[in-house]
């Protein structure tokens, strides 16, 4: 088994499927440190009745708890959808080392407000498993219409 960006994004997609199955917007995330998943999360905004319970926010908290510290500068976050401004701000404060996301969020993605929202040392990779990430989101919203 090759542990590359596509592998870790497929793990994030498994989390997105869990959100889909809970009738949550299907966004999933995993945090990787030293080539090992240290946190898994998916959207829980409906379940927790909490607008801040995005997959990224849940993953940041779980990863920080796992590491015993608030900084994720040695970690990568794999998330199926481009983070929103709120999540990008949290990633800034966590000093995330690397952000990898699948689908662009053309309505609410952080890049609409400017890429400087992320920490200046955060590396960004876009479009990993983008087709699968987009497909699960479209399937979810088609069911809602």
C-alpha cells in the first residue's frame, strides 16, 4: 500500500461518506503526521447544532489532543472541500504545515477572500481526488433539491 496524497484523500472521502450517511454536508478530513493518520473527522453541524462543527475544526481539535499541543506545523490536513474562511483562520492559528484539498468551493472557499488567510508557511495542494470529492457533494445536494 502506497501512502501518498491520493491515499490520504481517499481516507478523507470515507469521512465524507460518514457525514453523507448522517445527512450532514459530506465533507471529510484527516490529519496526517509522520505519514500516519492522527485524526479523522467529518461535518457535524446538524448533529451538534453547531455552525462551527466543520470537518476541519473537528480534525484540528482531535489532532491537537492527539499531539498534546495546539500547533500542527508538522502535519498535513487532507480535506475533501476547500476550507471556508473560518476554518482557514483556525488553520492559520494552528500553523498547519500543509493543506491538501479536493474540490474547490466556488461560493464559500477561503481563496475568495485571499490566500493570505492561511499561515505563510502552510503549503497548499489543490485538486487531489477532486472528481470524487465533487461527486459526493453533488449527490448530496441533488437529494436535497
